C-alpha cells in the first residue's frame, strides 16, 4: 500500500497538514459569509472552498511536493483546480443534504438555541464534507497533478 512507504506517508501527513490549514481558511470564510452576509451554506461553502483551494495549491506545490516542478505552475494549478472542482461535486450535495438532518441531530442532542444549533450543524456538515474531499484530493493529485515525482 502506498502509505506504508515512508516518503508517501510523509507526503500524506504534509498534505493533511496543508488541508488542515485550508480547512481553517474554509471554516473562517464560510462562517464570515453565513453570519455577516446571511448567505446560504452552499454558496458560502463554495466561496470558502475557492479560497482554501488557492491556499492549498501554493502550500502543496512548495512544501508537500517541492520536487514537482517539471510542470509550469499555471499548468499544475489548472490540474489542481480540476481535481478540486471534481471534489466540489462531492461537497455540494453533502452540504445540501447533510445539513438539515445534522441540524435535527444537534438540536436533539444538545437542546441548544436554534442559532447555536444551526451554527454547529453547518460546521459539522462542512467538517464531514472536508474529510471526504480530502481523501479524494490526495490520491488524485498525487497520481495526476504531482505525478512527476517518485
């Protein structure tokens, strides 16, 4: 298996750390958009995803895969964006369909006020979506976007 090889394990851990930083950006922008501008989660999540993708590409290119420079940066960015766009195809239905039952679950489990319940449900839904998309992104990017390394 790929993750039993030490260089790949290190790359996966770096990719996950970059993803965690991207998640902070993702959550921050999403919460700002939903709270300050009363934007729906799907729209706010799409905007926050875009900011996270740009950050993740830069950090992955220069830190996770520094030996992957045989491709021009714009070509590699285009590949990364295509993979991320495919990832958003998984993400949007998750955000749309998981948030309502998540809100019910949080409400029943916590008995918190509605505003707090919605806040927690949005963030839990986004966390779930990020986890699913991260696995997709790592494997596809490793074998397509950054396939010029051993």
